[in-house]
C-alpha cells in the first residue's frame, strides 16, 4: 500500500447503533470491550454463537451518541437480524446507513501525517469532521475512513490521494491472514479463537460475559486451541470444505475457496511451521500456506 493511495471498499456496509442502552447492549454481546471505543480509539470485535463459533466480525467506531459497525455488506442484513434478536427491551436504534456512508482505506504512512494520529492499532482521529482509525486488527491495513461520498471525495482532494482498485487492498489483507471477503463461509464452522481473533485484538478476556464467552474462555484457559485459520494460494478451483492433505495425511480443510482463500489447519501433527515448507494437496490441486503470522 503506497502512501498516496486510497481504496474505496464498496463491499463494506455500515450499521449505526445508538440510543440510551447502545453501549450496554454491545458490551453484553460482542467479544471485545466496548469501553475501548471512544473519540480517540476504535476496536475490532465479533459476534459468536452461544457455543463460541463465528457468526460476524466488524470494526466499531464511535459516532455521535452511538457506534458505527463497519462490516461485510453481504452479511449486513443477517447481522441486523441477529442484533434485533438480542435487542429485547433495550432502548436502542439499529440503522442500515450503507446508502449514506462509504468505507475507504488510506495507507498507514498517510494516516500518520494527520494531526493527532498515533502509530497504534485502533488509534482514531477526526479529519474533516469524520473519524479515521488505524485498523485495530493490524497497522499494516492502514487507516479506515467512514464518511458520506461527498466528504470522502473532499478528503481525497485535500490529501492528494489517488483511488486504486480495492483488489490490491484485499490481496494485502489476505497475505496478512485477515479474511474480509466471503466470511459467511466461516459461519458456525470455526471458533472465534481459531479465527485468530485474539491475535487480531478482537477478544478481550478481562471483560464480563458476552455471547459465546464461556467456551471461548475455556479454550483459552485449558489451551484447547488445536486449529487455526490461515491464508493459502493455489491455481484452479477447490470446493469449500475439501480436505487438505500432506503426504496423504489430512491436515486441514478449505473454508473460504476464493477469491482470497483460507484453510483451517491443525496446528500439530505435523507442526504448522513445517507445513509451510510443504506442497499440500486438496482435490488433487497443489496449494501452499502463505504465512503463519498469527500462530
């Protein structure tokens, strides 16, 4: 990601949650601590099943009297439905603002040129009246800006930015081991810890209860994490849930087949670091693990 590039993420949606109980509502259901989110900081979090399995993930940014959830657009309506299930008698409003707001990304280097910016994941500042936050998952993913189209274009001109194809951004995210496309393929198939959410600053083990907290805490406490999600590369097509083998031994399975593929791998037998050196097979197609950054 070059300094003067900007990527418009058309496949991201924006949900706005506000109202008297907005903070309490989110704190009771998400994996991270909502108290981390304020005018100078944002966070990454997820919503799990009661059993601790993945459902949705999102970046949370403070906005006026409530919170913006930056999520994959194809998941947005399903996420709103799930939020409404937990709403009960909470005094909150859940709005789809995807037609009013856009998500864009600038480089980490450009973000750090803005007044008050800090080189810390989740660091947030105001620019042109809107929040820009250094991605709370990884600083390498740059600064995220959520604003209406006109204001983003004004910022683009002020900062002398050049719009580039978002595929370049998602390729970087893939190489870093951070899935953002077709995450529905992970739903109810993988535990939050197996998604590397602890390493990506998405789980807080010091906060109180949330949906899926019991199993997540037990896995952490008893060191039961035996699988991990990793980016892979291959040429051709491989079906979702296809087994991955190494020397005829099953070592994992494909969860997201493309366009930015991920596989769920056993972390031992053989050791995951040894698998990186091997040519693996799935449906007779050779594949490689790109990195093991978060193991």
